[in-house]
């Protein structure tokens, strides 16, 4: 067991996790503000009868996506399969990611 390789994997995983967690939190904040404003605009337009939103179609599309193989469960299975071979780097990345989200 080469401790220098494990140490460098831990350090790199933590650093990348910090950076990515911080960036994702900032990006998600901006995206959520934009989506919230768009939702308000669409709902106001529907209220004033400028547009008609077909909620049944939206619900059907959402349910089909979430129940398909490529839905959330498939995404999580891909993430687990990716991190399994390098558990040390994955663990340090996850810890760094959580701290990055907290700091962001």
C-alpha cells in the first residue's frame, strides 16, 4: 500500500469536492432565482388568460421521466458505479463537496 498515492488522492478529492460544491451552490442559486421568476411570469400570464398551461401534460411527462430507467434511480446507480473503484478519493470528494456546499 503506497501511502503517498492514497494521500494525494485524498487531497485532490477534497480540493475538487470543495471547489465543485462551492461552484454548484452558487450556480444553483442563480438558476433557482431564474426558474422562480419564470414560474411567476407564467402563472401571472395564465391568471390574466394570456396563455393556457396544460397541467395534465406536464404531470404525465414528469411521471414518465421519473419512472423510466434513466430517471433519478438510474442516475444514482451510475454515480455509485463511478465512485466504487476509488473509494478513498470518493469519500474525500464527498466530504469536500459537502463543505463546499456549506461555504457557498
